[in-house]
């Protein structure tokens, strides 16, 4: 979030200094290379075995996420033209867990008809529902068919189309990508828009709605840091932060190595301001190195697997993101699968076991349990704007909501893609962008 905001603020003509206590870009969302550094980071004894190939061939994400092809982050990348620093591949398939097995989430009408996820009559009803969602336009009441987007619950919409529990699970968790079932009793507008986003993203490339950058997610913050630099932003890595200097309740600077860099506004992640954030939960993530594709995925070199919560008697879903040497993030013939979920009990490793069972045999695993923090201070008085910790979702939509929220609190106006495009044209001129 901080790298994207420093890019956006630089384009907006603000003077930006970006400091990071780490030696790499992106903080929590970095990709770690070489592999030796990952072993060190997780305090594993010894060094990676020979069989893992060259350490430099590895770029391992600490936070597993994919980009929705039609989602907000892709829009931000396109508008800022950070896309010119990145290459993306489409993730080969999305799978959903049901009754101990995994099934491909249908990505075409033909696949939907052939899918063993639903029976024949269910398929017809589901298709009707998808057509309804595709035509739904929140600004045109004629498309509502008696549904009030701001009042009718999603549970009632499912009833209207007579969809059974299995289809509801799969729609809410694999298409709308909700982590829990709380959404069922909320107004349906948000859910319908999420399913639309999924369908539109899928329509762009056909295999799945997800994209992933070559060389790992760490390329994203670096791309935005470059954007910031083009617009005059300054970046300092390896810069220890000693103190955030406050006068009369308002931030006036940051002290580092005896010097104070003065500022009017400050953006940071929760790790820099433990007294201004509150813990809102925990996420467990397990990075697994495999020498084989995941079983029953048709040997895909990348995929996502969603385990809906009620399939494993939980409140929140478990996710698996898998990528491989095809994405320049692992040595030849190796696969990285990262399982993650929101922690619900005192034994998180047991909670994530259903996902790890799908990945066996696992060559090496790295387990992390992270606290989730949210700001208690909105920044209105202090002008300190704090991002939220990355949640368990497997895409960047919630992260982008956070970016837009911070932008609004800082600037007092909504984040507007078009406005950003105009500012770029003012600087570069229309011609060069063609």
C-alpha cells in the first residue's frame, strides 16, 4: 500500500520521501530471494538442500495473492503505466473443495455443463442466476427483477433462483470470494458486484480471472517505487526509523540516524506505530515447496484452491495459491504452494491441515502466524495515515479499498482514476503515451 501511495502522491505533485527499515522493497508483501534468505527469515537450521537448485532462482512471496484481471489493482497499474515494468501470466485454473475432493471452478459455459459440481437441473438454475447477474445494473431498476439491491439479502436472492447449498457455497466463496458466510444476511448489491467482477475478469483471459507477475509479487511495490522516482520521489532502503516526531498532536517529521526529515503527512504500516493500532485477528500462512504439481489439478503450473469454511467445519475459508518455475519464482521443476486462513483457535496449524493434505508430499514448509492490525487513528488530527495488515484473501481487492480509503483521508476527496490519468498527460503529454 505504501509503495502504491507514494507513486500516486508523486504523480499528484506531492514531494515524497519514502523510507524503509528493510533492505528490500515492499515490507510484508515482499518476495524473498535468494532461497537462503527465506531459511534465515524462518530460523530454519542449515541451508537449502542441493535438490532445491540455485538459491537465486527463487523469489518467494511472503503474502500469497493474485490480481483479478478486471480488478482495482490492474486498473491502478494500467492508469499509472507501471505495467511497462511488469510481465503477467494468467493463473491456469481455480479449484474448489467439496466433500474431500477438489473440482475445477467452471470457466466457460461448456465447462459448467460438464462440471460434476452440480446436477443437471441445478445447472439450469445456476445459469439463469449468472445471466441475471451479468445483466444487473445498479443504476437501472429494470434489471432488478423485484430485488432491492440495498435491502434484499443475498440469502433471498439465492432463494429466488432456487439454488441449493452446494451451489451457494461455491458461488459465495469461489466466485464472490467471501471468507465467511456473514454476507448471506447483508444486502445483495456487494455480492452481485463481486460475482460480476469475477465473471468480467474471467472473460478477459478465459482460463481463470487471476493474473500473477513474473518474478513474484515483490515486483509490484518496486514498480510503484519507480513511478514515484520518475515524478521526483526519493527512496531510502535500510533506513532505521528512530522516532516519529509529533508537535501539538500532529506529525512534523521522522527521526532517523540523528537527523529529522520534516513532513506534513506520513503514511506507514502498523509495525512503525504500535501505539496507534489495534489487533483485529491473526492469519496463518504456510509456504510449501513441492517437486510436483498439486494432485487433481490436471498438472497445472499455477492454480488457486478454495476450501469453503463449512466443508471443514470452520467460520472462514482456507486458500491455496500455487505458482511454479513457469513464473520465475522457483527453480526448474519446483512448485510453491502457499496455504492461508484466518486463525480461529489456539491451534492454527491444525486449522490449516486440510489444505496441506492436498499438497502432500511437501519437501519443505515455512510457517508464519501474523497478527492483523487496523489503525485506531484515522489520521485526521495527527496526519499519520496507517495501512491495514494484509488479510487472508487471495487477491488485492481489499488492499485497494484500503489504499483508496487512505487517499480519501489524506486528500479529502475520493480517489479518481481518470484524474490520475489527466495528471500524467499534463506531465508527459498525450503523444508519448501512445
